[in-house]
C-alpha cells in the first residue's frame, strides 16, 4: 500500500510537524525545512535536529520528504543560478542532518531564455549539486510541473531527458504531481488515463524512480497550464486516479502527499476519503 500523507506545517519548530502528522494518522509527510519564500535560512541547531530525529524515531511515520524553496531556479540567469545551487545544496544538507528521505524540487524556469539553453543550464546545475553532496545520499525528486510561463518539467519526456543528461544518476527521481500533470494536459481523470500515465512513467524513467506523488484536484481546465489546487473530487480530475493510485501495488511504500487546501474538509477529510478509497478500490 502507498504511504498516505500531507504537506504539514512546521510552525513552532520542525518537530511539531511530526506531532501534527501523527495526530492526522499520516504514514508520510512533506515539510519545508525553512521558509520557502526567503533565500536566507538559518542553519539547524543541534537541539532542533535532535528533537526532530527523536520525534521521528518514536513516530509511526515511514517517510518524510522536504519541498525545496520556491525561489530556487536552477535554469535561471547566472546570478539566480548561483544562489539556487547554493540553496539546494544547503537544503540537501539539512535533509541529511534531519534524516529526511528526499527533497522535492521544481526543476526551474527558462523565463526569457531559449528552452534548450535553459535545459542545459539546469542539467549543469544539477550535476554540480549532485557531485557536491554525494556523501549525503539524499535523492533529488524532480516534480512534474503544469508548465506555465516557461516552466521546465511539464512533460515526463523532459524529465527523462534531464536524467539521461546526468547519466541516470542514482540519486535522481521523480515526484509525480497529478494536479500539475492535469494542468499540463495529461488525461489523468479516467482509469485509462491513469494507466497510460503509469505506462509513460515506466517507459521513460522507470517506476522505481517515481519516489513520491503529490495529489490534489485542480480547479482549472485540463491543459490550461495553471495549477489551482482544490480538495479531492471537487475539481476537473474527480476521484478516479486518487483511488487507483492509493490502491496500486506498483506504488507500495511510496509516499502519496496531499497538497489540498487546509480549509473545508482539510487534511483530515481528504485523508479519510483516501483511506476509504484504498480499502474499496
Ligand atoms: Zn511543488
Ligand atoms: Zn506538488
């Protein structure tokens, strides 16, 4: 069975996220290890790291992933690229200290640059980061994006191209975001569409590289390149792929992370729906 979880707030201290996740009955969780909207982050104190590791050990959580800062753009201009490389290296270092299993990354944006040059820059940035953090062993999961405004990573083929450019480094993986895939035009709302998506992932990157899923419904239209997250079953996707995913033996022990809004049914309501789907699909 997949590991059900949600993106959890670290308000009040990183270890508080573990308490919140456990109260919700999560099997996995995603956190920000620092403010995702700021470049500067303070280092972790021994007290923080110790409290997190102790809480994690005594919890029932089987997997924790971190989501990298939204400011990072490894395909940006040289100034942004340099800051982004340093920021992702620091993020990987924090994950290693905390015992976090992997970091999820938005691959980057070409902005005004030609996409080919941006992809090459992205590959070079990732190479430098992977080489510079080899001893940590922390995987970097490239998230599938909706593709608005020059954002890279909106097709599985493009993620496969990147992995190929990096000689299929064993630390590279994929975080498949169903809301973003729908925004990028993939038919994920039907049984056939879900199966075609899984076949495509299998063919292009291999299912063992799909190390995390993000789930939420999408308020927009399929292919409109926008990712407007909403509660499961209240957008254009419906509940079919969510039910299929959480019951899919091919994703046994893979974290499936809710990125739904915190209002209305909230994480508790969406998790309850997932548990019901997992039992009945
Ligand atoms: Zn993301
Ligand atoms: Zn996501």
